[in-house]
């Protein structure tokens, strides 16, 4: 991404500009590099290129959450430990997060709330750098899967300005290589790339290590903790439960689907394996 594609935000960070010309027409992008549809009302357009709608600005400002946290060493992790523990036991945080996290706080908050901070603090120092520097230890079959998965993201991700850049795509591959090396028992699925890409865009490529630990924390402690973060197995269980619920509460629909020989897991598996990141508008998913 060249200089004309960037602007500096209020904190001095390079972010994608909201106006970028592609194919000789003006295309608007939001804070995270996603295209904003041209045919939107002014209010909807403003929502997508600014902050999440309905979030409590004053509530977040009172929490004094550190921004631009670079937790790439034990000393850096320890320096924010007090803020982290205070926030984790704060009864207001859950309600604040449900109404949306401000753009500037999302990298820090996702790292903390996902469980990534705790995992990183317990791990050996510079583990992520070691994993990404030992890519030659990854077998050829796994490398093929990573490259294929990074090329098969949801359409709105393949046109994202950050992932189109060399730095963004390189960071995504590094995160996947590191994840599969650090967690060899993790069953590979294409949904992992989608989740990793989403995490990377929210936390930003220059904090790729945070995105790596946040992905691991999200899988192990938030998404499917009962099955140790195995996305494929967790998705199978969730779609099975949904199928039973439809049978119980929507018998006519269930009967119709059976007659057509359509099975709910065929249509809904990506909802769970990719946490709706390829099914809903990006702002709906990333705001909280």
C-alpha cells in the first residue's frame, strides 16, 4: 500500500483512506479497509465509516484503557497487567462491549477479551517470532493448505485494502503458519483463515502477534471451549443443535427441507465456522 492509500489518524497511526480510486471510479472504504456500498443512506454511510452505532463513548472514556499497546515482550505485558486485571473484573465492560467497542480501542480490547493476552503472558517470550521464523519446518501439504485458504476468503475480504497489500497477506500467512505449528492437534479448516483475516483486520497488521494470540484465545476460550477450540467439531455440534431446534419449533419448515433433501448443516455451517464474518456486513460482526 503506497503513501497515497494511507492517512494518519488522531493517534498517528497509518490507516486506509476512506477515498480510493479503483477502476476509474470513486470507492469508499471504512475504517478497516472494507468497501462501503455506494447506495446507502447518509446515516448508514456515516455509521460504516465512523464508529459502531449505539456505543457508549463516555462509558469507555472513563475506563482509561491504554491504546497502541505493543505487547511484544514480557516487560510490555507486565506494564499493562494492572489495567488488564481491573478491566476483566469490571462489571460494566460486558454491557459496554455489547453496545460496541470504539475503533481506537478494538485492538487492545479484542486482545484482552479474547483471552489472547492471558495466553501470551503464560507462553515463552517471543514465541510468535520463533514460530514465524521456522516456516521451513512446515510440511508441504500444510503450506499448500495455508496458501489455498488465504486465497479463498469471503469476497469482501479479498478486496480489502489491507489484505491486498503485501504486508497484509504476508501477516495472514504468518499467523496461519504459527497457529498450525503451535497447535499441531488443531484440525485444519478453511474457516480458520477467515477468522484469522478478520482478527488481523481489527487488530491491524502491524500488531500481527496480538492477532495471533487473540485468534488462539478466541478459539480455545470463547468459540468452542468444550471441544478445545476445534472449529470443525464445534461447528458440527452447533449445526446439529440448530437442526433439532428447527424440527421442534418449525416442524413445517423441517418437513419441507426433508422433502427437498436439503440439510441445514449444508447451508449454515459457515455461520458457525466463520462466526458470520462471511455472512453479515463486517460492521455488524466487528463492532463488539
